[in-house]
C-alpha cells in the first residue's frame, strides 16, 4: 500500500468524536446483547478470563482487537454471537496491596475493574456487558464452593499432607512464582519445604481422556504437545523394593524393567516423609538435616534438570533388589522430587546418565546389563552411561535377549513373584488447590473433633469472606478472624472450626465460560438448556503462557461438570489461537550481552562499559521501560487506528514488532479511507467499460478472499487484501466511474472494513444514507460470475504489460518517453498455441510435439515454430490459461490503451505484427506482445 502519497483531505476525520458517538449509540440500543435464538446458529467467541490490572497494556489491546474483529465478522455473517467479558479478580496482587498499603482488597479490585472496563469500552469492543461476571462476586464464588462439594461427594476431592513453599519470617505458604532464587519475594528469607495438610482434586483420574481428546481439538500443535508432555503418559512397570530393618515396601515406577539386574542403589527425595523417620536418632540425622535444608532452598523443578549438580548422601539403610535379592544401599539425592512417582527411584548407573554421575561421585558399583550389538562395554572404562538398545548380560535367564523384549519378560516374572506389575503412569500430579491466602474462594469445609471433616451444607453457601481480618504480612489473614473460624458442626451442633485455606484462583477460570451463558442465575450454577445452545466455545483466544495449566484445568472441570449430568460436552474450547508477543526495539549492549534498563544507557552508550549499544527487538516489559500505553495511542490517533495497526501489522499467532512510524502511517491511511468513502467522484458514465469490469473483478475477489482469511483468523492477510483493493478503487474513482458500480464498491468496502474499524464504518454508513447499524448488517457475498477466468486473465495481461514496460525502461534508462508501441502476434501463432495446448492435453509428450506440428500447415513457419516450442518446453507457463483469439487480444489492448498512456505519460499505439516491418515484431506471441519504446 502507498501510505505516504500526498492527498488533500477535504473531509475532516475526528476519531474521538466519532468513536464516542457510536459507542454511546451501541450501548443505548443494546445491539450486542444476545439471547437464545433457535432460528440462528450460535457462535461463542471468547478471550481468556483477564486479571483486572489497573490499566491495559498492548498485549490486552492485541488480544481484544483480535477477538472483537472476529466476533463482529461472525455477527455480520448471520451467527447469533455470544461475546462476553468478565474479570478473574481473586489473586495475589489485591492481597499484596492490602498488606503493603493497607488497602481493602475488594475496593482495590473494584477500582481496577472500573478502570479497565472504561478502557475496554473506549476501544469499542462489542461485548454483551449485561453478562459481565467477576470471581470475587459472592454470586460467582458460591458456585466454586458448590462445585467443590460435588467433587468431594464423588470422592475426587481429598486432603493429605504435601510439601509447600514456606517462609518462616512471613509465616505463610508461597506460590512458586513468589519464590525468587530460593528466597521469599517479600522479605528475602530463604524458603523451606514444609509438610502441610492440603486439599487436592483427582485430575489424574481423567488423565487418559485429557490426553486422547486433544486429538479432536483444532488447537495449535505446539499447545497440544505441551499438554501431552505435562500429562506425561508412559507405560512401564511398578516394582516393589523392601527396605531392610523396616516394615516399609516401596513401589517405584520405571519404564526400563530391562535394566533391573543393573540396579545397584536406590535414591529417595530428601523431602520423602519416611526418610526423616529412618535417620532419626542415628549418626545420619544431623548431616541429613543440613542436606535437607540446603536442598529445599533449590527451585523444585530445576532440581530435575540433567545439568544440575548431583548432590546426595547415604542414610544408613539398605533395600533388596527383588529380581536377584541383592542388598543395595539407599541414598537421598537432590535430583529426586517427592511429587514424582513414589518420591524414590531405582538407580542403574550403567544405563542412566544421571545415575552414572551420582555413582561416580559416591563410589557406587556400576554394573552393565545391556551390551550394545556392535561393541562391548567395560564398567571400569565407561565415561558415560550407555542408554541405547542391545542384548542383556548379567541378567541370568534373560541373557542374550534383546532388551526391549526383556522389558515384557521381566515384568511378567515380577508379577508372578508378587513383586511388581505392568502399569500406566503419568507425570501429571493431582491438582493441589489449597492456598493460605485471604483473597480467594473459601473452601467449604468444617472440622469437628467428633465428626471429622464435614462439608458445609449447600443451603449455607456461599461461605463468605469476612471483613474483620488483619493484613499483617505474616500468616494467613483468614486466621485472624475468629468470627470466620468459629462455627457449629452441621452434623452434631458442637463447636467446630472452619477451613481457612482458600482455593487456587485457577478454579475461578476453570468454568467461567459456562457461567457467561447464564450469568444471573441464582438458583442453579447454570441452566442446562442454555448451555446446550451456547456451548462449547467456538473460538478461544489468549496467550501461550496459559497453554498448560489453565487449559488443562478448564478441560478437567468441563469433564467433571459433564459427569455430574450438567451438560453433554467433552471439551470446552473447539478452536484456540494463542496470540504472539508484542516486541519493540530497545537498547542492547553487545559487550555486556544484555538489554539495558532505564538509567543504564545515555547518548547512545551503555553506562556500564561505555560502549555503543545497538537496537534489538525485545518483548515489551515494564522493567525495560519499552512499553506503549494503548490509551495514549487511542487518545492521539483513535481506537480504530490502534485496532487496525494491531490487526494489520501481524497475523494473530505471530510475534508483532512495534513501530511508531507504522502507527503514524496507519493513521494517515485511515484518514484517506474516510475521505475516499465520503468524497463524490467528478465524472460518471453509463455504459460499462473495461475499468468497470476490472473493479468488479477485484471487488468480488476481495470479498471472497477476505472472508476466507477472516474465517481462518488470518486477520493481517485480510487487512492487506482490503488495502490492496482500496488502492485499486482509489485509482478507479479518480477517473470517470459507473455510478451503480461505484456505489456498490463504497457499500461493500465499508462492510468489509466494519470488523476492523467499526466506528469509522458506522459513521460512513450513516453519512452515505443508510439506516440502522452497520454492525448488524449482513456480510457481503461475492458473485462468482465477476471472478471468471477470462477477466482474471485480462487483468494479468495488463499487469504483465505494465511490468514489462517498467523492465524495459530500467534497462534503456530513458527518463522521458514519447511513444509505446504494443505489437500483437500474428493470427497463425494463436492457432499454433491452440494446437499445442490440445496436443499436450491429449497426452502428447513434449519430445514428440515438434514432430506432430511439422505434420500440419504450421510447417511453413518451421524456424519460428521451433523457437516457440523450445520456449514452451523450458517454461510451459508461456501457454496462456485462457485462449483469447487474435482479434480479442488486439481489441483488449486497445481498451486498456488509455490506462497505459496515463501510467507512463506517453502516446500508446496498438499494432498487429503483420502490419509492422520491424524484425523485433517477430518475437510477439499470444499473451506476450512485443513492446517498442521511442
């Protein structure tokens, strides 16, 4: 597109005035509110449940622009569109504000919602605002508690002791994201792992369905891979190891039962509860405590990295290898985590690199049990573990058997011995939902000394958050409210204690999409009939950072609610798009190898090393100071410019590079579009000419291709096609136009642009004499008769001619030309092309083509025919896809003669080869005239 061309705007475009006008009209007329309509097919478009931060950032603008454009398009194509908005309003930031600044978290949250909602409305998003929900609404989190009780009744919610991140100074549990380099983010106290009673949901019970149903989803493959890896299904063997001098029998999981004869030690996670018992009152107790505290400071999942230093210690215990009854030592190691498997592993140092490094460090025997097919291993000379395939040795009756076959045989032997069995295992752990925080949904459980764990009766829901709490920064604020804690047991009426844990905020976002369908229902979580109409979500839009946990938990809740008989759907989101990051150039010091934060650079130099910095693309972030405030952008240029820039600059799934110049150019172009759509042409004609045919061809081709691109969420491609057509239309409207075709183009352009720049299009729609809202108009349909092969071929002939003239001018380097002669090939060449096409279509091989032609009347043109056939053999595309006759091509070039003349500011003459004596004319062929320039 040519965004920088000069054009005088006689019509003033005032985006703020126009946008506020139409936003008010939309709201006053409630045009985006949606109800069940059995006569219309529904479409549910949804962006991921956003946290109400105080202001929008560019990532929000991109997310919402994508969703709104698609929702508007679907609305115009006849769908009954559900497009709601709400706020994932529980969570840490509000509680932190209360601790640090003494602010009521509810007021802080409500203020944030008010700010972000006003910004969303200023963007002009077509949400059905009457469906607005937010997590901290008692009428919403009541149903969180209701779901919890239902899950508890099904035996899928349970309480057990588990390790958590614990800060001794703050006396509180921290989420993983609050642990920075092993210390508390708030007070920098080293974090320890502490065993606490916690609530869990049995998501592992749904692991297989969560895995296999991924195949039915139209999601990005990278997201499905991330989910598959997180679920981590593996087939293997559960093997029982007896710990000597104890009554314990530990069942571990392995996929490599073939290596069992090579197991020379066991390793337990230091946080395994049995280990503390085993070392108590022994010489290992104090060294273990030291090792435990050191290990617990390490980031939990980094411990499993292959590159992490292997640390550990012997704890004085021995186990029995069940396959050969050998006594093997028991160690603890930093690379084993309690949450994985049994919190213990069988170690086979010859055939596992991690075990090999540990064995070398602690002098533990290494025993080869798998020999490669093409060479022999020697334990004493091994520099690393052999993890490939081979045949078994040192494995008694299984010697010489290929190791993959041995897995099956050894597993069968263990099963017969009662020491193991084949099982399916998952990396996926049950979902720990307990949070020792105030600002979340209270878990509806009561503890009674007589009755034990007692669920809150349904009629007593919601269990409301109390107001008489103290935010001290230490411990769980809920525990400061005696009014909340003290209660009566619903079963026996005795004094009891209420659960003070609140639910993980992922619970809030795991079913909200159902509530949007029926948000005001106070009697039930939702009406199944309403869900049957609106669910599932047809298009879900959000960031890749939520590709695992949020999507996994939402899928789990969908299956839970299905199994409760509340709906019939297996999956919540049929299509998913994860929008790319927004990047912006930022100073980067190559010498220091880092992006420079504010205050670290000045006058083109890095202040640390005094070297010149370069500009490199970086993700927008507050820490770097390279963020762009979308509201500043909207105030300066208007919402439509901001939206169109976001949508035009990159397709939704791609990363987007911010450009200040790009925004400025889009602003200028939007102004030009506004003027173009409202200006009246200076000349009209009645009869249709070739220019009218071309503009109709472009219009209907654009309607077809833009529709296809939006359907596939290729919004950048759709916007680019629109710009190309608008530029063609500008050229068309600069001359004499056919009034009917001109008006059709104005109308269709406005309709096609409406999902991208809705305010501008509403204004144009009204000013051009239409009634109602363009947002509710029908999407244009293309007419295939205007996109026929004949007109497309003629258009390509025109473009090829223009390009060929440009190439010639570039070669001969003439600044000003007087005349362009276009010489159309002789009639017999058109007949020859017909013959060649027919021969090739009938199966004649190219090598036999010349022989067949020489048997016809074209033999008399032998030399020229041979030259033409040689060219066709090298490039079959020379043959035109449409067969124009000689006179048709000649007449066509005469029709476009004025176009060429105006384009190159020169006289144009259309000639026939037979009337030209210049030998160069002999080179003319059908579809490729000779061009002579004077």
